[in-house]
C-alpha cells in the first residue's frame, strides 16, 4: 500500500477572488492588443456619462463597427447623440431615432445631433486624459455604451503624450561613459604553480613574482584593457592606459 498522505487545508478567500475584466474584442493578431487594464477608464467613463445623461450609463469594452463601405466610423454612434438630445429636450428615450438630413427640419436635427455627439466626445477625451493606462500603446479603445435600453458604439482615443527623446548616437555617449566612476583593479601578476613547488612553506618566506610589461585592468569579471604601471619616488604607483579591449578574464592566456 502506498504511504502517500494528503492533507486538506482551507484556502484563504483572497486566493479565490481574482478581479477579471474582459478585454476588448480585437484581432488576435494585433500586436498592440497588449492586455492593458482598462477597468479604471471604463468606470470613470460610466460615472462621467451618467452625469452627462442624467441616467445610469453602462460602459463595456466593445467591437470596432464595420460599415458597408468600410469607411471611417464616427466617434459616437448617432443613436447615442440622439438619446442625449432627447433627454435634454425632455423627450421620450424610447422614441429616439437617428436623424436623416433630407429636409430643413432634418438638417437642423442633424446639427443638434452633432452638437450632442461632441459633448459625449468631450467627456470621453477628458476621461482618457486622466485614466488611460500609462503603458498602453493602443491608439484607440472601443466602447459599448448603454443607457435607458439603448446601446451604441463609441471610441475613446489615446491622449496625446510627449514623444520620447531620440536615442543619442554612440559617439555622443562617449564622454558620458568615460566619466562614469568604476572600481578597477590592476593585476600585477598571474602565474599557475603546483602546490609542491611552494613546499616547504616557512614564516616570512617571500615568493618572487614576474609582472608583465603591460598589466591587465580588471573590472568585475572582465579584462577591459592594459596599462603600464610606473613606481613613483613617494612609493605610489602611476598607471598609464595603453590599450582598451574587453574580454572575459577566464579566456585570457
């Protein structure tokens, strides 16, 4: 019989409860679909639009709309602009329909819809400026907005951000690199000896070393160059750099 024993333990609640936010429906091959957390932006957009409409508004990740002629789609669906206009004019939301500018009255209605669509866009732009994910590289994010039983598409654009400074050419970085403080040691000698050649060891025994003409400069585990060390009258040593070449210490002869 197996000696395996299994002990059951209570799992803390925090290990079970995990926040989940469904991502926007985007092309799986889109390299910019980086899974950023748009939860704060969705919540902020819902609160701001609720204030604008005067009714509870739900905001969810959406799909990019596909038009028959594959042309550019408006930032805000006309049905949402019509709903906002209806609510502001005291009308019935259930009778909201997008305007078709064929008559003078319809043209005036279209102008009103454009003004109310701009009000929704202004709210979304304000939310994007404060709650767009800091590291997200998407250019826009699609939303499904619902209010009073009516749903429509809207897109929120990424806020404008200052461009990162262009990388400096390598030659321009030369002075900065050479000015970095580094702890470098000079290897006076390195010689492989058998332990038997050092025996017998006695107290005060001096082992002779034969330093090479050019001494390696060691930075960490790499030799970064060679130098000539000259003794000074006051007992100090003066090192003069004669070559720069980076190689692992273990690969040197």
